[in-house]
C-alpha cells in the first residue's frame, strides 16, 4: 500500500505555463484526506517553489534543489542544508571557462538574487534563464566572488553535452570528494548539470522521509519527468513517468501517465492511490 507520495514540479505537476491544474490540486487533497503523506521533491530553489507548496497546502517537509535543502514550509524548520565548499565550486567554474561551458553559481538557499553569472546565456536553455531573470546578478568574475565565501549552494554547468562531460571528467580526475553531480536535463545538443555538496540527490533526500514516517521504499510513489528523477525512481515501489518524459525515464518507471498538460499527476493518483483505497 502506498503511504508516501513524492511529486516533482517542472514538467510533472506544473503544466507548460508553470501552473498547477485544479484537477491536480483536487487529487492531491483527496489523497491527503485518506491519510497518505504527500510532498514535493523539486530541483527548484525555495524562493521559486514555495508559492506552489503554499498553493497545494503541503504541511510536511519539502525537498528543494534536488535534496540540498529540506525544510518544513509551515514552521520553517530546516532539516537538511548541504552546501558546496567554495574551493570546489571555483574549480568547476574555472574548468567550465576552459571548456566553453556556461557556469552559474547559486549563492544561497534564501537570497532573492541567488544566481551569479558573468554574462548573458545563449542556447537551448534560454527560457530557463528568462523565467529566472529576477534571480540573476551579473558579476565581473565568479572566481573572485567565490573567494569571498566559504560555501555556496551549487554550480550549474550549461553547454554542449560533450563539453560539460569533459568538465566533469577533468574535475573528477583532480578532486577526490566533497561534491555530488546531478544530471538535470538535456535539450537538443546541450546539457544542464548541477554540482552540489556531498550526499545530495532526490534519492538521498528520500532516506530522510523513510525514517521520519517509518515507511519502506516499496510503500513510496514517486512521480517525475526528467534525468534528476532517475535514481529515486529506481528506489521506490511505484514510480510514475509523465508522457512528456524522455524515453529513458519512461523505461525506468513502473507506470507512465498522461503529460503535464493533461493533469497526468491527478490521473496517476486516481489510478494508483485513490482507486486502491476504495477497493480495499
């Protein structure tokens, strides 16, 4: 029986216009009324996702930035706060420059302007940067900015897939530990990869919830759509991929639901949680 449901935001719960359908909201409400724990697992920052959490009325801890931050949205109690040491962040930034990769430094979990860049971005992820323009602060030199801090939240590497892979390979050859590589998504010939502190990932965040609610992985349902969902999908008993997910994610999932523009989350909850409870 499913006792915990974890849901991704972008490409999953949010439609193409970045809205949550009423169908999705109502389905989540009905699942919670049955006593099932429901929460959000997102790669988004707290500032860019908190209003969705409030809209849904989530009252248990929520996962932000792929598990680097776990926080109770009601009490604002922080359960997990993992940062990336600045020296490691600087190494990835400098490797990115040498390999024609666009680096982004995410400075803080809670600053409004948390994204530091050296110049404008042009490429397959332009919409992401347009939607987050209010978060961006231009700086002259990211390395100098990093030298002023002990740690940051993460570094994103955006660029040609082969170039991003080269940055990670070269950095890995020089650095032993202290960081986590999270493959976010690929679009056209480009990749968006994130470098966090140690022990970050949605699958690592799930371990916290398993202990908090005394549930097993088999009693967990996860709904997602992209590469940063792959590891956690492999862990849980019920994994649901959106129809708009890449084929490699659909192959991992135990179920495939309709797209994010067709309230696929609600339909998965109705089929796999609500119907199961009614039939008991």
